C-alpha cells in the first residue's frame, strides 16, 4: 500500500455511502476518521444525542 497523503478535508463533499465504501472495503483510515468526525459533529449539534 502506497503513501496516503489525503486529509480529512479531501473527503468533505463525499456521501456517507462513498465514505463507508472507502473505509470498509478499501480500508482507508482517513475516510473512517471523516465518518467519526461527522458523527461527533452531528451529535454535538443535536444536544449530544447521536442521530442514526
């Protein structure tokens, strides 16, 4: 596996489905981080309650 120089910001306009595919199928750790960050931010904007 080559060097992955992408940052979380590079994934800004990707859909949840695209991120999940990269994270789970391609094992892209940055895409996984983006999913986690989005989850946390949504939870914060919903009074600390996660939206599923």
